């Protein structure tokens, strides 16, 4: 994978004491962790939905999504609102993270291709590895963090519940 196109600005955040980043262009906003409404029959990584200025936005726990522990809610916990491109168009989702850190400018010389983990381990959601002095940052490809099936579940979670027709 060529990493030259990966150069740019990234929002960095921590999750389970690891440093991750997403392309700043995918970030719509960052909000304080607030009241979530749970949705029945969703996988554990889909925490529920929030009302964001009248829009129902599904929220995922990235820690659980990555097969780790649930994110512990603390004073710096927040929800990063992302816009991701799917086959059906743009989707807005929220992801819970431990803390948002800063926006970094990474040049192509600071980005290595995603490591190969073998065919049995899915790593297509990793855009590359950013090098910050002695520390590595996992650069996420937000459009691939979720599978098509999970995006369909998020759509279900965010769908309004049986709206009443205006005629009745």
C-alpha cells in the first residue's frame, strides 16, 4: 500500500492506553460522553444511540469492537462523531474513546504501511502506522472498521421506530 496518500492531519485518541488516529476529514465533531439509549438485540460493541441535534446516531465501543475490554467511562471519555462512506452513502456514527488527544500533521515519511498479520487476521481497517518519535500510532481506515453487516445493524439501531404517518 502506498502511504503517500495517507499523509495529512489526524485526530489522535487513546483507547486502552494505546494511541490511535483517524483522518481529520472523517471527524464531524467531538462530544462529551452522555446518555445513550440502548437498542435491543445489538452486538455488545454497539452501545446504543444518541440524539444529536435531532438526528439519531448509533454509537459503538471501539474497545469492544476490537475484541478488547469495554471502554471504562471516565472524566475524559468522549464520543467522536464520524462520517463514513458506505455502499449506501455517507453514514454518521459515534465511537466511544478514552480520551481525545490532539490533531497531528503526519508526512508520508512518518507513515509506514500496515503490518501483515497473515491471511486469517483481518487488518484492512488499519491505514498505516504513524511514527511519533519513539511511539507508534495506529492509523484507522474508518470506512473499514465496521463490516457491511455491522453497518446494516447500525442502520437498524439508528432507524426511527415506526414513525406515525402524518395523516392519522
